[in-house]
């Protein structure tokens, strides 16, 4: 039995079909990989980064209470904590009109001529 050229499949269309399907498969895999990465990042951000934890909320509430109420620090030593606003008022009244250095938090030394003459 003799075969003729008409009986053999043509290799040109077969190769083109294989190449096209291979390129479509690679493109689909790359697209799905990128899409999955983006969705995974969005979910991570929504569920982990943007979410405030209950422990953090409780800590902030506890700190606000500590800064806004009178309380005993050490009852035996008669040490009391006062609200931060009241503490700032007391410090400001103790400092009076004396300027405060931004770098050290201390009043600058007196540099008036009268203070040098007294030495």
C-alpha cells in the first residue's frame, strides 16, 4: 500500500495551532498569577494591616485612663499620679514666663549683665 502526500497531515497548521495554544496557556498562567498576587495583597491589607486589634484598643483605653485620672502609684510612699492636663498646668505655673530651650527642655542660663556683675 502506497501513501500519497494527501494522506499525511500537514505540519504547518499543526505547528501553528500548538504555538498559539502554548502562548495562550503561558499568557493565562501569567495573568492568573498576577491577579492572584494582587488579590492576596488586598486581602492581607484588609485583614491584617488595616485592622485594629482588640489588644491595641484596650491598651489605648488604659493609657487614656492613666493620663486623665488621679490614681495611686504607690500608696505606701504616698505617690499619686495626676491627670496630664493638670500636670502641664502645674509645670507651666512653676516655670512662669521663663523661656524653655527646645533642645534640652531646660531654662537657658541667665545672661543679663547684672548676673555677671554679681559673680
